[in-house]
C-alpha cells in the first residue's frame, strides 16, 4: 500500500517521542538521592574537609559542564507531564481490560507487527533498525503495541460495523488486499549519461555490479555497500517513478539504464523479488472491521480521558519544601 511508508514514519516519530520521555525517568533514577541534612552534618565531623557536592556530568562544552540534573530537569519541564499522562493511561487501560476480560491474542499481535514491518526486508532488519536508530528492543515494541491494541479494542467495543460496510470497503479497496510485490534493487549513480552508457557496456561484458558500484558510484550512501538499495515496494511512493517503471520490467539479475535521477544518471539491477502472502478472508474482514470502527470515533484521546475519569486518575502534588 502506498500509505504504508507514511504510517511507518508516524510510528517512528511516536517511538522517538516515547524514548525522549523515558529519559526523564532514566535520569531521575541515575541521580543520587539527596542526603539528609542531619546525616550530612554527622558524617562531616569525621572528614577533613567539606563533603563533595559534585554531580554526575552529562556533557561538556568547552569549559562548561552540563550536569545530569540539568538535563533531567529540562526533560521533566518539557516532557514530564506527557510521560506521566502516558503512564496513567496505561494503568487505566490495564484495569479496564481486566474488568472486561479483554486481551490481545498472538494472532492479533503478529498481524499488527507485520503491518508495522512493511517496507523492511524482514523482521530481523526491522528490529535491528529500531534498536540502532531508536534504542527500542523487541520486548519494548511488543509492549507498546499491546497497550495501543488494548486501547483500540476498548474504544470500539460499542461501535457497530455491519457486514455490508465491510463488504463495501473490501470491494472499493481491492488493491489494498492484493499480494504486495517487493523489489530488491541495487544502483550505480554516475554524473553524466555518457559515463552511465560506458558503465552499462562494462556490465554487459561481465563486470561485477557490486564492485563497479563501490568503484564508480557517486551515491555515497550506497556505494560502499555495492549500491544495494534493499527491498522496496513495487509501487513505493518515495522512489522515483522512472526507477520503479524500469525495475518492474526487469528479470532477476538484469540491468538497465541510464535513468535520470536527482543525483545524476542511474544504472539499476534487480537482485531478487518477493511477493507477500495474502491474508485469509477472515483476517482481512477482522482488520477492516477494526479500521472502520476506529474511523467512526473522534479519536482515542477522548477514550483515554474517559478511562482516566472512570478510574479517578489524579496527579499527586509534590510535597512542599521546607
């Protein structure tokens, strides 16, 4: 689906936000507890000099130091309320799910994870990317996903979706449920069309594509990896139409070009293809029912607020100093 990459980007943004918020807790935990005044006085009697007041250092910039407390305070100021609300919503969601015996099955979880992994070569690549770019573990991803699915299940309990609505949606969106073809591509980008033509002749005479990419490609992002672009969907909206059109005409192992791209002139090779399995009819209908039910809501924020109110959620004021 053309929207899959967009949805993936949204998921990434949400994950980044959660990581930033989690740092508030991390730094609060790392900071040493404040010493009791009386204890400090008593201990100081046995020391030759005053007690050390050094704080953990988070960063240094020239002669200036940024302490862990400064970082923690700033994160707390900017994101603390949002993180606290997230934790409160999760607590209310757990209680509501327990009250109505709601849970997420392995099938539901796996279907959702598969949807989130769209655009990645496989689940290993997805998890590796989440770990490398966002610091998320598979367990953390599953936990976040479970809470979101539980909240959605709570939200749509009283929303009616008829069989005719499901039939109509499937009929109007057949391409959404068709097998999705993915192309594993590599490319070599040259500055001019003449250079690309010359490279094509060398490839046709038996030169190794990956070696030529490492030697001649001006695309620094892929040259060292033999020009490998990874798997992309056959109708990927973020890939040049000219590249997709040419790639869809190739057999595995074939090369073609030159193709004009933003960086210059590209020569591409189709390394392999992959077609994802089609979901069973029952899983498709369940997926559509869920999406239609969610579309009838004004958003999950109202559901969250309702749960917080139902379970008497409140922020406990900090104890006053002094």
